[in-house]
C-alpha cells in the first residue's frame, strides 16, 4: 500500500523497504512463523517486520485475516499511543504492544489466551505514508486430563488395555511402556475433536498376562514439552513377597477345592438315586410276589401297582 507522500523523503521510504524486507527467522508461507502459547497464559507475537533504529513508527495495526469485519483490529498503535477505536471486542483490554529486546520491532502480547485466539495474525506497519504487512500464527496449547487406563479384555494370554484422555491441543501422541520400561506397540489409536476443538485420545495396547509390574501410558504435548503419565500395576500383590508358584497356587487351590466339593456332591447324588432304584426294585419284587394273591393288601404305593 502506498499513499502519496508530498513531503516524505524517498530515503525514509527506501530504508523502510529494505528494513521491512529483511527476512524473518523462519518463513512458512502465508501462515508466517508459528508461536505457541499455553491456554490462559500470555501469548507473545513478534511482528516479523523489522525497523531501523532511527525509523519512527507512525502506526502499527494487528488484524485477524479472515475475521469479519475486516476493519476491526486486534490492536491499534498510532502516534506513540495505543488506540481504542476499531477494536474487536473479544480482544479489548487483553492486548499490549511492547518493544522487543533488540528494539527492532514490536511484540503483540495477548493475555489470558483462549482457544478462539489461535490462528493467523497480520501485523501492519506504517512508516510515514508507506506500509508493509506480514503474518504470524498463534497456536494455543492445552495439557489434557490425566490418562485413564482400563482393561478392555483378555485374549489368549494377553491383557488388552486402553488408555484414554481428553482436552489436548494440539494433537498429542501416546506411548505405552511395559513392566520393564520398554515401549509397547500401540494396537489402535483414535483421536477426535470435541465440541471445544480439543483432542480426545484413545490408544490401545496389550501385554502378556504373566508380566508383573507397572504398565504405563504417557501422553505427550509436544508444543508445551509436557506430558502426563498413568501407571497400572499388573499381577503382583502390593508387598511383592509372593513368588509366581505361590500366585499359581492361590489360583489353583480354590479351584481344586471347588472340584472336590462338586465330586462329593455328584457321588452323593449318584448314591441316592441308586438307593432309590434299589428301593423301587425291591418294592416291585414285593408287588409281583403279592399280586398273585388276589384282593389282598393295598399297602403298596399306587404308582407301583402297574394297573390304572
Ligand atoms: C502522508 O500523506 C498525507 C496526505 O495523505 C500527508 O498529509 C502527510 O504529510 C504524509 N506524511 C508523510 C510522512 O509523508
Ligand atoms: C497474510 O495472510 C493473508 C490471509 O491469508 C493473505 O491474504 C496475505 O497475503 C498474507 N500476507 C503475507 C505477507 O503473507
Ligand atoms: C509402579 O507405579 C507406582 C505408581 O505409579 C509407583 O509408586 C511404583 O513405584 C511403581 N513401581 C515400579 C516397580 O516401577
């Protein structure tokens, strides 16, 4: 953008152009450099346009490209003062402009960073009547909930585990470790965005059922350089004094006991039905012995009479 500059010296314009076109540290196309701020913390967005020491900044405006109305700014600094006009209401009272340490440029500070603050920011600098603009990106990083490990199932000697957590940004990565601290293979990974634009994660793995000790699940937020870990103790009792034969015995003995009881019960049942059978046979013998003698006793149970 150029405005006619009747009294503006070409030298200033030229210096400005040179200064402004010094490449920023890292250029990533339209998005510019990416800056990360933790949620509810303060974001520092350096304007990637540099100023020579003797250049007088007449105006600096920060915009959110793509946010309407286009005329509203995140921050306006003009003639040495911050201005209140044309500000986006959601940024009012949350921004400040500070000179960076080397005084080559300015840093926009946004306090109490919210999730909606993430995205593209455009810094527009006016020196005299010429302006330049460039973009930077703000990313808001959030550490999610403590991982929650739960046993999903058991399959042929393997314990299947699921590690879940919510509220992460950007997308975290999850790592399972076995009882010896070695990384375990993840069987499935599901990441989805919740209604707040934060990631939930569910990563499954499995471990042999004879492994004793801690299995852990760690979720990393690379943007923050922070992580959260939860461990689950598999198998061994707290005091760790039981050897695996003892553990095996503690499982086998109750089962054995049950089997013995079941056996006794079966034997008793069989004996009873045998007795009953003998009794019935005996009764039948009596019956057959007695029937030839006609019209005699009626002591026999009627169901054994054979005649209805
Ligand atoms: C910029 O332009 C305006 C008119 O548009 C003029 O009044 C002013 O003096 C100019 N300033 C510079 C530094 O060139
Ligand atoms: C900044 O981003 C806007 C919107 O995407 C784009 O139109 C503009 O060209 C970008 N500016 C620079 C200097 O990359
Ligand atoms: C297992 O994890 C618990 C709690 O996370 C910890 O207190 C304990 O020291 C760990 N044990 C081993 C052997 O790593």
